[in-house]
C-alpha cells in the first residue's frame, strides 16, 4: 500500500469531499431554498433528472470501471491496454445510441411517460438523455483514473468542482442572472465541465484508446461475460441508490423531491469516509486477487469494514444526537425530517461498511453472485416503496421511501455475508463490529434526549464535540478497530509528504 501512497490519497480524497460537502451543505440548506422559494418543482425536476441519469449511466457504462481494474494487470503485461479501453467503450456508445438517443428523439412522449414526467416537465426528456450520456462518460473516465490509482484527481473533479459549480449556479438563479427555465440547461453545462476536466486528467495520465478493441476473441468473450455480469449486478445497486428520489417524484410529485434530497444530503455526510477511500480499495483488492493473494485481499476487506463502520458510524452518531438542534436550524419547510435522516443514514453506513465484501466477490471468480444479491434488493425495494409511500398503502411518505431501501439493503447485505462465508469461510463483521455499534449507539441515545438549553448551533457543537471525544477515546481504549486507527494515524502522519 505504501508504494501507492494510499494514506496520502485517502486524506486528500477526504479533504476534497469534505470541502465539497461544505459547499453542498451551504447550497442545499441555504442557497437553493432561497433561490427557489415558492417553486420547489423546478429544483425538484433537476434533482429528479439527475437521479435518472445517475441510475442509467452505470448501466450504459457496462461494467467498464470494474473491468478496467480486473483486466488491467493482464492487458498491461500483454501491452494491449488501448485495445482494452476501446472494447470497454464500445457497449456504452451502442447502448446510449439505441436505448437513450433514439427514444428521446423519436418517441419523446412515450419516454416522458416512462420517466413519470407531467405537464411542462415532459420537455425534460432530452435533457435527461443528455445528462445520462455525460454521466456514462464520466463513469468511464473515473474508472480509468481509479485503475491508475489517481483517485484524488477524480474525486476533486466529481465532488469539489461539481459542488462549487452547483453552488455558483444556484446563486446565479437566486440573483436573476440565470432564469429558472435556464437552470436545467446550465446544470447540464456543469456536467460538461466536469467531464472535460476528467478527460484532460485521463490524457495527462497517458490514456490511449483503440476503438477497434481487442483482437483476441476468446479474451474478448471473457471480458464481455464479466462486464455483462458486473453491470447486471452493479446496476441494481445504483438503481437502489436512486430509487428513493425516483419513487418520491413519481408517487408524490417533484415538489417533494427537494425535501427528500435535503434529508438525504444531511445523511450523506456519513459517506465522506466511504467516498474518500473506497475507490482505493477496488484496484488494491483487484491487484491482490490477480496475484492470488487472498490473505492480503481479506486484510483489505476487513480494513475497509472497520474503518468505515467506525468513521461513518461516528458521523451518523453525531447527526442523530443533534437531530433536535438540526430541526431548529433548518428552514421551516424542511423541518420534521429527523426520521428520514436517521433511516437514510443507517443504510448509508451499512452500505459503506459492507462495500469491501462486494468488491471481493466482484473481483473473484464468484462475481456472478452479485447479480442475484443486488437484484434481490431492487425486487424488494420497488414493491416496498409502492406499499410504504402512497396514501393508498401505509401512507408513510418520505419516511416510507427511506424505510423501504433500508429493509431491502439489509436483507441483501445479510445474504452477501452468507455468500462470503460459503466461499471463504469468513465473516466480514465480527465481535469488534458489534462493539463499535454499541460504543456509538449508547451515548447517541443519551445525547439525543439531553437538552443543554443553549442556542441550537452551540448545542449542536457541544454534542458533536462530546460524541467525537467519546468515539475516539472509547475505540482506541477498547481497541475496537486497530487497523482503522493505524490507517488513520498513518494518513495524518504522511499527509505532508509522499509527493
């Protein structure tokens, strides 16, 4: 790991994402509610469109990111990397043309029905198609940069640059520089800017492509089988991550989308550690599996699990303990979302701490398991949303959307651990995992009911500092996550060097 400067990149990723979240927080909690006061539908349409693009983009990318990591070693030895990148680009170009461009141009009304668009919003079909293409291209080039372990560059472009651009765009709308009808086209322009930066980074890192693809037909068939299997598995996971926004928009209306987006954004702070380091684990685990070094691969999986359970769990604990204070600080239109925030935060922590086992299965010869496991989530989440959200069902609204995803994800991840045990005779969670959860849960409950009687912002800071000191001291004193502690200390110690 040292030769890849993993701790340094992890810290740089963390700082980029942290800054991006700060900008996103300012934007989502202050600027966007001000800019779109009384007209949440326009803001909701942009978020709804981005959700569709985010759900469809990875499907069109056809497993290119995972395949780059899995086959980079072999193609590097054979000097066929440009052909590999060409073969991985071909399905995306074909699928985008056939499944997105043709329906959007020739059958816009039918496509609008499929997206669930109503009224004037039906004109968003082609912008959604364009966003989907840009998202697919971004995934492709991020996959290349990740396979080269240039994650800090990709993270900066996707997280910090995008969030700053989105903030500036919202300010422009608020001050009348950009009109509300121009907001979606300008948002698409922001996607173009991010893609241009990623392409420039890829070229600077010696990206070369031969669109004729691989000549070895047997290898090409193996590549297509793997890519197809991975996209069947990964696309289900991506759909699940966006299904809440899509279902809320379809079953409640786009005016409710910003409320769910705000709750999801607050809960998504728990994902800062995951976004900082998960892109590093995939190429490293892939390298270990390529060398048949299962001991190293399993060490990385355990390190991923405990690091993210501790760090993401700590952030969720701080948020949960401060929910009463957050409710007072949010604008009136966005208050009362505590249950949604907590539920979304729970499945985000669960998702991050279990990411290592998904990477392990995906980079092994047992990758087909991911199809059944991930599509089980979607098969459960869709009917659960239909039951939980609308008044014709349980009428839980926004909380129903979050609860449906939590249940579906929990069942799928439980089955995934059974698969890991069946193949490697090991469980990712252990007694230390339970210790981390208890160490965070008990003081969280106590702090949540404690009312210091101070200004909500001061009370939030006091509770967060108290929770942080407890989590740091207890985890270190009880030795709950020794690998995570050593990794974090190494990151801090090397943050000024390793250039």
